[in-house]
C-alpha cells in the first residue's frame, strides 16, 4: 500500500521496485484479518544520482476483537520501533491510523499498527534494518493471536458477520488504497494487484447490529486511539 514519489524523478528515469505483501483472510471469524507489506523503490534519473526509499508496515482487522490481542499487537509494534527512534512508534502508528481510514464510513479499517513511506533519512543500512524489524515484528505480533483464537468455535451468524465486515476491506482497497490505484494505472498484472481482496464477501443494505451484541461492540474499536496510553 503506497506509491513511489513520482514527482522526485524525471519521466526518463529507470525504476527498480521490490516488495512483499502478505494478506491473511482467515475462515474463523475470531481470527483477525491481517496485512503486512515491505517495499523498496529506486529510481535512476538520466545523469543524476539514484533516488531510493523504503515503505511498508502492518495492520490488524478484527471482527470479534479481544482487547488483550490488540494491546499485544501494539506493544510488539512499539518494541520493534524503540531501537530506532523514540518517536518512531507514535509517528508510524499515527500514519497507519490516517492511511487505513474509510472516510466515507467515518471508521478505521481495523485497530491499526504501523505504516510508513519515503523512508531514507537514516541511510540505507539503518533504513533496511528497520524494514527487516517490521517484517519480523509482523510475525511476532500476529502468530500468537492466531494460536490463541484459531480453535474458537463459531456458527453461521459469526461467519455471516465476518463476510459482511469483509466488505469494508473491499471498499478500502478499491476506493482509497494508493497501491491498488498505482498498480492498475501503471498497467500491472490485475490478478496480483487485487490479490489482497477476500475470497468471499457479502453486502447488506444499511445493516446495523443489535445493540449490546458482540457485533455491535466492534464499533468501539474502529476509531483511532492510543492503545498503549497509561
């Protein structure tokens, strides 16, 4: 998710881009959807010095959130950021909150995480070290949640709610995601660009969960907040 800094280079530049995207849409509604991305862009303008930068991050989209999972997710994100900059977690967490926000719904896609782009100020080696920490940290944050929730029982009602909420994921990716827009506009392989969409999804007109239900409780998690505040 994100786009290269097209305004910084000329149209005749040679490009090199490397990236890995991971999107998990579990069948069990109690296991959150998750997304992680790490990417590197390099442009070589004719007669000029190379321009390079890193980007990426990870975020979590629960349907039946457990506060302990959300706190552990953000603690892992904070811990991996700490060796690089005292303000790194706060800055990249806030960037994630802004980016993964569905303006037309006035709600976040999930409970956030980290997001960054145009990272090059600390030099290549240090930036690459952070990029690796983000990739490793995603597994450290997500796998314990999967292990804790994968055997939770569920029925048709929970499954239908999950499929409905997956619609928000589709809306974000098709309406707001810059990476999707850039990929389609640049003539990339459509199947690869749309690989992050869930395999099954449903839409329901003007759906509202019954007050007091676990489905209604999800709304409490979909406004950005400081999860690690004392």
